[in-house]
C-alpha cells in the first residue's frame, strides 16, 4: 500500500468541505473532454482529486474548483491504486520503461513503480496499464501549473474536497479550522466525531505539531 506524503501518528477524522464551485460538479464531459473554470492557480494550494468510478479529475486551488477533465485509469488487471500521492517527477517528453517505449507526454510521476499522470488516449473508460491518462491540451496546461510535491488524491468515487483532522484537534472544545482559501470565508466549527463523514483528501494534520519542543 502506498503511504501518504505525511506520516501520521493517529487515525484521522474527515470533515467534508463544500467547494465554492460545487455547482459545476455535474458538468457533462464527453470522453477526452475538459473545462477550465478559472484562469491561473488562484490563492490556495493546488491539488487534484481523481475518481476511478467517475473517470474524472477535479483540480482545486484551495477550496475552489478550477478545472475538470475526463480521464482513463487502469483497466482490469492493471488497476490504478487509490491513495494520496505527491508528484515525484515531471518530464515533458517521456517514454514508458515498461510498455514498449510508449510515449507519455507531460508525464507527472506519482509512484516509482510506474503510476503517473500523462496525456494519452481517453476513451471514457479504464483502458491504461495503471497510469491516469488526461486529454492532451488539459495535460499540457496542468503540467505548467503543478510542481514537485503537488498533491494528487486517487479515490474510488469521491471528487469533492475535504479536511482530514487529527483527533487531538477534534478533542479540543470550541476548536475551529479555516478553509483552504485564507480570508475568503468564516472559520469552520468542528462537529462532534460521530458526525464526521468517512472516506472523504485533504489537509492532514500531524499530531507532532502539537507536541511542545524542549529548549536546548
């Protein structure tokens, strides 16, 4: 199993956070289709959520949905693994080391064992050997926006943004958290743990940050 970028010391509760552009999530896309909802990357951190079931990627800047596209993930026997991945490597012109030197334009590596984002044939259903194929023009623009370390979440079905909160945060009475877009909306009051939704990426808080450092 692939581990998240951050090493966590305790289980996480998940708090769903509606994206500002949630009204756009029902846009119908043809295979190979895409749409940008905003120019540039905005003020918040850039990250992606990819749904295997829906064969779609959502690109977020903070809590704002800025782009959507159809994708083609791994076919039967070569399924794309779910999990949290930072982009490890970027190469504009790359060829597969595993599959007959196949071209992988605008390659953005997610794992060292062969899973990557790249431009490729996008029939509207899972058809790759595990990689996530993107429409060519979309892959080119996305490549220019991302950097090493940009986070990508591959899920079975979910496309919406959320917060992952450590129980230490939830156990503090009256706690609040701010949304991704600083200064663009009120803080979010945390519901009790039994009200949290399960299975929904996002901000992962390591309990180590709450441990006081000893002065030397």
